[in-house]
C-alpha cells in the first residue's frame, strides 16, 4: 500500500514539526446538494446582473446568451423568453453527452437566468455607466458566473454544453471553444449593430473568455 501524501508545515525558529504533519488526500470530495444549490444560485444571479449591464449599454455577448440578445434587439422580444426557447434543443445533447444530472442542473440554471433577467429590469438601473468599464466589468461578472456553474456541473446551455463536453473529452479548453463561436456571432452583429457597440461588446467577450480559459482547467482544479 502506498504511503499517504504528507504535507509538512514550515518550521518556525527551528521548532520540531513532527506534530504538524498530516495526511492530505489527493482526491476532491464531491459537492453536496447545498453546495450545488448555492453555486447555481450565485452563478445565475451574477449572470443575470451581467445581462442587465450588457443590455443597458446595448451590447451583445457570445454563446447562446449573445444570440438571444441579438434576436431580442432585432425582434423586440424579451431576452429571457428567447434565451429559454433557443436552448431547448440542447438539453437532449446535454443529457446524452453529459448525463441526467448535468442536464437537470443546466435546465434549472437556464430557467433561473431567464426569469431573473426579466425581473432585474425592474430592480436595477444605471444613471451613469461608462461603456468601456461596463464591458470589462461585465466580462468579469459573467466569467465568474460561468465558472461557478461549471464547477458545480452545470452550464447556461447551448454552446456552453458543447464547450464543457469537449473540454472533458479533448484537449480544447472551454474558453477557446466559446471564443470561436463568439467570433462568428460578432461578424453577424456587425451587420445589424453600430461598429462602436460591437467593439465594446467584443472587449467584454474577450475578458469573459479569458477568465474562463485561465481558471477553468481540469489539470489544475478537480473539485466538482
């Protein structure tokens, strides 16, 4: 039987460290139901707040959320409704590829974001919001929201399902996959939106995907 991994605390003033040795497990314990609930709650609330920032400035973003925003701008339909509907085809993919647990968590996350994005329009408004600052802070907020969902075995549907699946089974990172989808979406946005809004939107998307690419790596983080 292999010896347990030992972590030794640094000695202070030459003190004996024999009593500070403790076994350290090389496996992460799974998240509890409460852990997952708070993680999904945090992720969806932060994502909804990010969408308030985004739509207040007239920006778009990537992934299915970006597609839903673009459709809502063009059609006048509610983002929350559009986002929920366009994600429907991806739940079957999520179930087949990632399992029932992932699919259920993702359905809950998408439903919460759809509802919260509608409700927050009456809860939050901005009298002053610099567009460059708004783009950057949106990227950080949305990135942290997606990280929370990914860490708790969920996503916000659509391209997020594909990105998480490919990261689990290939060498591609979730952030890089989402960046490719974002690029195609932004090309379309150039046709229907003013150039300066697309540029600010792209900055926000770069920040978001950078946060995910750096922080969501299975070779570094194993807690789920």
